[in-house]
C-alpha cells in the first residue's frame, strides 16, 4: 500500500479495474484472470464511452453461458430422475 496522499498510477488503476471486473462484476470462479476483460479495463480507465458497448456484449455473453449451464443442469436432473425410475424395483 502506498503512502497517504500518493497519487495512484495508471497501471495501478487498470490493475484494480481488472481484478474488480473479474471478481466482483463477472464473479469469475477461475483462479486465472480472464484476459477478455483487459480491453475493458483500459477503456474504463480512460473514461471512454465505447466501453459500455463492450461491457454490454460481455454481460450478454456471460448471461448466455449461465443460461446454457442452467439448461444443462435441468437436463442432467431429468436424466437422473428417468434413470432412477428405470432402476427402481
């Protein structure tokens, strides 16, 4: 941690945004940080408005992944139920 009153460098700010996007906003479970967010970090740091479009795209992709996982979980549960019915005496 730097001394009080010390200015935060651009690299420190981009690094913070990188961790924030991975851990807080996108709730990444991976130990490795997603390099997908690096361009977003830079755009957020620079205060450019075009980051919103990229952020929305990433959010839509993330929601699609979550939806696909949910569908797979439902199918897996149904298969287990069907199998249990077949195996039950």
